[in-house]
């Protein structure tokens, strides 16, 4: 575990004792709220986008609500939790980004205001999996504004060369991981390409959870309190044994970090990634590629990534600031012309409502004919195949330890032994939360 995660976990353990799961403040229905008569300034701490882009969004909001000023503070992702904790301790947070798996951790700290009543009439507009991941113990604690869903890119030239038909680009028509593996073998064996398949961020739990979920193995965490690790059940062992075999057999490359670029350069038959990788890939105008749905195992179910960034309101802010912040969140996700997306056309992940997606898909980058079918595929996956990450206060330890286990498996460690060891380490790490 890195130092930032250790600090976050340590502070959280102490807060579990002192807060005892403090209840968050409640905000009235946003339809009843009005901008303050006198100008107020809200501090917004963000880890999702650079300051220049965030300030474009804020400027559009401030045109509509001139008495609400928002000061944006960009924080690097790797130090976000630690920085946010320090800012809350100083009492200067009003609005903040939340990486959705941290919702439970932030809730037990007493940071998140209760948004259930404020957005009761808007909840149905949000994609159900994203909404579920922002709801803890029946309370809506943040508004999810993007979903990071993955899919499969494939090199048409390579598949033609080895005599393999292209997969479907129709929503709900899903290739299997067994087909990907077999095709990757042909591509590498025939020297049509250097690698069979590359994965975006190969050792991150987020991208590989769908492998186990497809086999019915769950998220790797069980129990009413989401504090019982289950990362070594048969499905997880099967999924990561298969994944490790891809590297052991040379179908996936070890040590290659720029995996999207490898595919863009024509060095891989397949790339399992997201829409955020598209700008890198479409830069190569000569690359003949297509896309298809995120694969499933032959005997398994469709399963894709879910979750992303959400916006929260500080439970420690004044009532006036909370209500002003609610107006910002309402405009951000439910405002005219698609809210934040129209103000930030560079947004890299699919947003979580139909209105924001309608604006998102107008981005010329996604009109590239090589991405044909993507809009329908991602919409279908978000609504039917997305699997949420564990809603556990032990998210910091889980992410770090499981990521380390995946890295070991990539490098040749036995999946069962590694996952058994990781499960035991998680039990020890989570005792302080029991």
C-alpha cells in the first residue's frame, strides 16, 4: 500500500471510532431553492479534470447564477484522498469530486451531505448502475456524472490476414473471451502482430472485475457491511488464472504501459479499453480498426465496468452554502443544453443521463466511422451489464492489495496462491473497521 493509501486508511480508522457513522445533513428539494441575494464563494476540490476545463464549466454556471462564485482547486488523483482529508480538517470544502468506490469511506467520515430529498425528482434520470453506486444505505450521497465503461477494439487488417471474421458492432451481441484468446493465438503465431491483446491499465482491479463478474464470482467483497473479502472464490481464481495465462503464453505483453498506443501503432490484434483511449487510437488515420462489446466468458454473463466520478456536497458546510452547491450540482447534470458536457466538450467518459449523452455524442471525435456502433454499445452496457465496485469503507486497502496481486499474477505468480494470500491480508487490514 502506498503512503497516501496508508494515511487515508489510518485516518479513516480513527474516524470510525469518533464519528460512529455520523448522519449527513439533508438539503431541501432543489426545485425550491433560489440563488442567494448576496454573493457567496464555494470551494470545489476536484480530482477528475484539469483546472482549465473545470473553469470553463464553472464560468457557464456563474453566468446563470451570478451571486454564486466557485473556486476550483485541482488535486492530483494519487494524492486526492489525503489532500481532501486535510481540507476537510481545515473546514474549507463545499463541493468535491468523489471517485465512486470511495462513497462508503467518505460517508463514514461524515463528509457527504444527504442528497436524497434534494434530487428526489431527478434520480430516475440517472443510469441505474451509476445511481446504485452513489447510494449508501438507501441515501443518495453524491451525483454520478460519468461512467467509465470498457469495450473491445480490434485490428481489422490483422483479423483479415488470419482469416477471422469481424465481431458484431451491434449492442447486446457480445464476443467471448475464449474467441479473443483463440484469435490472439492465431495473430501471434502467424506473426501478423506482436501482441494478441492489450489491456488498459493491466494491473488495476477496476478493469478486470468484469472478468470475474462474468463468471458469477461477484465483486470480491461480500457481507452486509461489505467488509468480508471474497477475492479468492473459485470464479476469481478461474478468471485471473485465465488472465495470467495470456501473459505466460506471450499473448499479452509484460512491461508495456502504453497499451493503447501499442494498439494504435498496429502492434496488437485487440485492445480492451474505454472511450477515453479513443483520442490516442484515432490519431493514426491509417489504422483500420473496429469496435465491439466488452467480451464475456462463453458460459458466463455480460459484465462491464461501471462507476466513475461523482459530485458531493460537504455535510459540514453551512446551510446557505449547501443550498448554493445543490444548485450547481443540479445545473451540472440536469441543466439546459446538457449542463457540464456542453461547457466541456472534451469530457472523456460517457455521462450518466440521456440529456448529457445527447450532447456528448455530438463530439466530432466520436463520429469517426471506425467507432461505428459505439454509442449504442456503451448505452446498452451502462444500462444492462455494468457491475458496481464494492461499497466498502476498506476501499483504499482493497484497491491497493488487489492491484498488487494482479501485478504478481501478470508476472507469473500462481493465481490461487496469490489470491488466497491477498484475501488473508485483507481480513487483517479490515479488522480495524469491524
